[in-house]
């Protein structure tokens, strides 16, 4: 299963950059949105509303700043600043700075949507340096570019199928309940790594949802040929139907908190980790070795998605 190891190294890199979305949202990301007038239709349309990668290379607790975050920290002069006026002044000052080796100021870079995970920015930081790889992935360099499938502002790149109430609030994609339905990407994927950060609004044994790793457009209420990574019900978290090595891993789930699913699909092979722990030995499924849509599937229960990233692989 060597191919899984290579793909899993890529997923592990991004996992280091995924943080609980509540940890940095107001007031910093709100100040950022106010400074650059981020709306559902305006530029910049970067995933600033839900993503700590605006300022961080790694999770905030790791204090790994990109060039923009480092400059902003120096401008603020202290940690934990929440005063709106001070934040606005620091953002305005940093925006006029020019990062080393770049011709544009941060304001100009941001106006072009060039931030980590955004169009044109890939998985690189504001100084255009790739994120550090974990030691265990040193022999398996990144083979693609991380892209934000959910931008935190609108549902660009997604198509609503069947019924279901979807909304975006405070940079989080929410299914509010009321009927069955699913969202699918407007693009198809074959080989890829993906990271999804999600939680149930009210965790119960009845919660039922999942992530389609591959699916077609036809079918009601679910897609034909859908291969689903489970998010319930009962204790069925992290299993995939049709894969003998697959098994539920409820022991890795945080019931009333954000959870991170990391998945790599490579030529029909698949690996899964939950909250940075490998869920089960990699498995193989023939239906994964083809192009298909990635989808979010829900069955009546409220669920939230804070971050969805994908790295297409050869």
C-alpha cells in the first residue's frame, strides 16, 4: 500500500494547519473582513471567513506564522488584542508593507485573492514558501496544491442536490435540518487528499451524515455509485461500506466538538484518519478508481462544516 503512504503524507501536512474555527474567528477574522470588505460576491473572496491560514502556517497553538501574520503581530505589539480600533490600525499599516522578494504590498496581494489556500495562493504562505512537512513525510514530498473547496463566504464550487436547508453563518457551512439532501462539488476528482473539519450541532446517537468520496449526479435521494465515509448514525464514524478493512472508530470522535477527517484516495486505494489518528489499515475499492464528485450528505440532523480542503493528485 505504498501509494497510500505517499498520499497520506500530503494529508498530514494540511492537518497541521487545521484548527478549531472558533479559536481565531472574532475579532481577528472579522477585522480582516471589515478591512478588505469581504462579502459573498466581492473580492477578495478568499477563505478568510473560516480559515486560520490567513495568518498561520500551522494551527494557532503552534505559533507558526506566515509573513502576513508575523507582520501583524509586530504591528499589534502584544498577544490577544481585541480592541477593534487597534486591530484596524494594525491591518491598515501591515497592508502597506511589501514582503521580501515581492513587488506588491500585502494590500495588493490580498486584493488579488492571493492568500494561503486561495486561488493563485495554493498551500503557500504570504512569503511564497511551502509549509514545512512533518518528519514522517520527509520522503514523500507534496505532489499537488491544496485548494479550499469551501471558501467560508459562499457556496461557489458546490451544487445543491435534492432537498435540504443549507446556509453559511460566521464562515461556517451549516445544514440546519429539514429533509434529506446533499451538496456535490461542481468538479470531479479521481486521486486526491482531502481534509474536512465538521461537528454536529446537537450530538446524539441518531445523527446521520457522511461524505461521498466519489459519486455521480443521478439518483434520488443519493447519488448513483456513491462511496460514503460515514459520520454516524450510532457509533458508525469513519467506516466506508464495501471495504473489508474498514471499521467504525467512534473512540476517535469528539462528540460535542470539531472533528477532522483526513482522506487520501489513490487509484482505488483509500486511507482515513480521524483527528490525526489513522482509523484503520488502508483499503481498496474498485469504484474509487474513477472520476466522481465529492459530496456532503445529510439526513435531517443539523451538522456544520468549518473547513474543506482538497489536493488533487496525479
